[in-house]
C-alpha cells in the first residue's frame, strides 16, 4: 500500500533523512518509533509531500507519487494528522470537519455529508456537543478528536498519525486507542503511527520501524520488539 524507497531529505545542507526505506501493507498498523529529533515527523511530511525528497521514491498503491502535490496525494487517499493538530481556530468544528469531507475523492460511494458526519460522531460523540464552537477555544483533547475525525472524513486509504495522544487527558487517550484498535480489527485502511512508548506500540501496531539519526535502524513485527531495542533507541 505505502512504500518509501531510499528517501533522502535535506534542510538546506543538513542531511535529515538518510536512505529511509519502509513499507506498510494494506490494513496494517505500522508504528514509527525513535527519540525526539530523529526524523519521524520529517518522514511523515515526506510521505504527504509537504517536504520534497532530494532523492528516493514515495509509492502509494504501487504508483510513484514523489512528484505529486500534497492535495493530489489527499485525493489518492492519504490523510495526515500532524502533531500540532492544525485545527483552523476561526472555523467552527463543523466547518473544520467539512474540509475533510470536501477532500474526499469524487464519487465516494454516494455518501452524503450528514451520513459521513454520523460515522465520525459514532467514534467521537463529544463532537456533537461542540459542533458549533470555534476550533480555537477547544481543549487539546477536543482538538485532537476534531483533527482525527477531519482526516477520516477524507476517506483515507492511508492515515498518518503523529503522536496523537501526546499531551492529552487520559480518558481521551483511551478513546483514541480504542478507535485505532477498532480500525486495526476491521482492516479498513493502513495506519502509520508515530509513537515512542513500547506498551502503546504493542497494543496498537502490527509492525514497527525504529529510527535514529535520520535513518532506519531496526524494523519487524511489534510482537518481536525487545526491551533491549527500546532501551537503546527510545526514551524510557
């Protein structure tokens, strides 16, 4: 479904990603792990097209999308929830959600906006209570629910989540985990999840990739992820 082939990204002359290769299969949850500053978010931005690699390829459903714009990749089924959530503060929750719905590929099964909204309301019931509030007045947990719902409304084939539970109250963390596990069970789409904690990775992911200094240093099935690898490469 999603494949990175020897991606190299530079910020100016600083070499940030070094021959990063990874692959996420259809319906799989892949956890991208590593200490802060090792290139996890940069990798997600290279996948979305927000950063253009100097070399290497990004493949989506077997097609090379390396030269495509971010909006074209969204139309192909790529959705991104960044670490900062990027809720538009002056738009209401409803208006923020509509941005996701409008990004759907043309003719997405004839689903109407109200029908699509009901699907995300079933996952995040709180949204029905705050639907007319501006995004800028929401709590961090509320903003994250809006951000994930907005991404889901675009009908993704690949969903990128950059530390979706960081800095959020425990009950919302539990809810987000429950939602991800539900998607994993149904195998509706591929999820690439940036996460540092071993326990959460074990609960949510099928496979893992560990990064250090801009490169992939380990990968495999999450069930085989060892404490030694965690202590070497992750914050514990």
